[in-house]
């Protein structure tokens, strides 16, 4: 397996294959067409006894794995929050695996730690976050939110949850809108806050947190004996990309002395566009914040940027240093293992660094600006077609809409929209996903792929209109 000649030969061939895949990926069906168990059935049930040639293994990647993939790098990928990998980041992943450093301590790879510090500071500057915010890379926004809320719990005076646990202690309560991502609730489950410890606050007609309801809920909970400790505001909610009024939420948090965490997992990246910096208004007052370059900054999964104004609290929540991890530099250089759950940490900073350098701030901003324009173009087409309706504001690159199903009951119209979605997704040209708003089925077209152009959005719209014809036949 240390046959470096075969590595050279297959490596060259693989890079060519990757380039062809990226060039021609749109000829593949975006959504995998395999049935459950089909890929597994094509693979040997037991491992090989003898070594196999790289050539044979890579042939199976093409024969078995590729047909079983949903192609996130396809420019017709419009589901969830679409994300994509730019070539510099693909090369960075190869380098990261080549170096295979573990960025747990400064000493275990000084360059990995220091590049992480620098590149997260670059991203902070590019998005207009204030100086002094400390950044650390986590694997996902779910982990970043867990870290932020664990720090919030650590900051509760006199609780000492880290040492004493929560049994027999004050009941903690945290708040997020009814549009917040499930990772907030999951963090509550992990941290012992419990699902009852999350109070979901209602939203206005534009799906933004109702700040008066938040303030009233905190007051009411205090009176009832709860200990409010954290609010998660969402900048770019998952269903509609709504943006909570962070400045007003920050006022409530300051008055009530509770931690403000901001989930900007999707929308944070858009703040690299100068005219979209307003998105993060108020976030300079956040105690912690997450944005995911692996969602909308063309960096492959996984890379989540976690920022905090209070790194000492995050460290107090997580740092646990056994003798074998002690180093003489710990007082002068950060050890990133102190700011999260994992000890071992991949060298993720490399891919963000390479993407920022290869695109430049302007190049990244131009791509995101174009995605926002394309969303407005698509919204215009939907709005002009009386058979359809747009059902939420489109501040960024996601359009929520549905086929009206005039004359049908609500249930039948919902079912028709589900069929339209299935039909579009079966076409192989586009992949969209759905959500529920006000109890009704809604289709989402989410633009975010670095290779998506207007012709791909046009093709998706053609497929949607075709599907209406098919469903109503
Ligand atoms: N927060 C928001 C607003 C999201 O939309 C998502 C995922 O789409 C997440 C958090 C979770 O992201 P991750 O997959 O990085 O955990």
C-alpha cells in the first residue's frame, strides 16, 4: 500500500477524473436514482483478504459509488441549503489528508493552529464582525451551537453545572423562535436542559422572532421559578431564511443578563457582500455566533466557524487537560481542543484559506451577489404565474413558493405540491426540497452552488411547470 508509483499514476488519473466530473457533473441525475439497499447489494459483504490495486478500487468508485450519489456539486442542486466545493478546496482536502496533522494542541501542529486563528480573523473582517471576536473551527453548526449554549450554561452564576451537573439544580430555560433549527433543541437535549427547557417564541408574518413575546416569556418564566439563561437568534432560518431582529433581541438579553447566541449558519457567509453586511447588524453584541463556510462559501463539508466575545467562558466550559496533554506553550498559544468537544481535530483551516485566497474577497462576494440576484429572478417568474404563489419574503437566495391548486382542498393542494416536487426531482435536472409553513406544504428553491447559472434556474422552473402538467393529467 506504500506503492508511491501507483499513487502517482492513479493520483494523476484521479485529478483528471475529478476535473471531468466537475466540468460535466450536470449530465448526471442530481438526485440518486438507486433504491434502498442497492449500493450495499453491489458491494462484497466481507472485506478482501488480499491487497487490491488502486486502479480496481477507483473503478468501483465509478461503477458503484457514483451512481449511488446525490450530486451536491451539481448546479441543479436546489434542495436544503445547497453547498459546493470549489477546486482550491478540493486540493486543500488532499493536502490536509497528506499532512494528516491533528490540530488539537498548538504543539501538535503550530501552523494548523495559527492558520486557523488567522483565517477565522480574515472571515471575521470580511463579514464585518468586530475586532476581538475569537474564532475557532468546529465540524458543524450543530456542534457550534452546542458549544455556544454550553458556554451560556457555564456563565450562569452559581450553577457550576460543569462540576455539579444539573440534578437538583435550578431549572434552566432557553429561547429560540419557532423557526429555529433543530440543532438548538438538540443542544438542549445534550446539555441536560431538556426539550422542555427550550421555549419556542412565536414569529411575525415574515417568520421573524416576536421580540415582545420573547421579553414576556422570560419575565413569565422567572416568575414561575425558571432560570432563563440563553437566547438563540436566527439569521437566515432554515425554512425561509428569515432574519430575527438581533439588535432588539440583544437589548432583551442585556436587560435580562442572558447569553445571546446567533445561528447564522447559512446567512452569515452572505455578509461578505458589502451591501449585505446589514445581515449581521446587532451580532457585534452576540456572546457567540456560528456561520458555516461549508454552506455558502464554496468550502466542502465540513467547516463551521464559531465566534465568541467570551472565549474564557467557552474555555471554562470545555477545557480539561490531563497530564499527557500538558505543554509549556499553553499560556502563550491557544490549544484549540479547549474550545469544543473533540480532542482530535482535522486541519480544516487549509481549505478555507485556499478558497479565500483563490477567489479573493471580491470573487466570493460576486458569486453570492449573483445567487441573490438569481433568487429574485426566479421569484419574479413564480410571482408572474397566477397558478403559483410566493409564500415568504426572499431576502437572500431561497425562494419559498407553491402551486396554488385552485379549486382543490388544502390537503389535495398539498398532495399535488408533493407530487410536483417528486416529479421535478425524478427529472434528474434539478433537486428541490420542501418545508411546511402555516401547516401547508411549501416548495423551496435554494441557490448556493458555485456552478449554478441562470440557465440552471431556468431549467428548474421549466421542470416545475412541466410537472404541474403531468400531475394534473
Ligand atoms: N442552523 C441552520 C439555520 C441550518 O439551516 C442548519 C442546517 O441546515 C444548521 C444550523 C445545522 O448545520 P450543520 O449541518 O452544520 O450542523
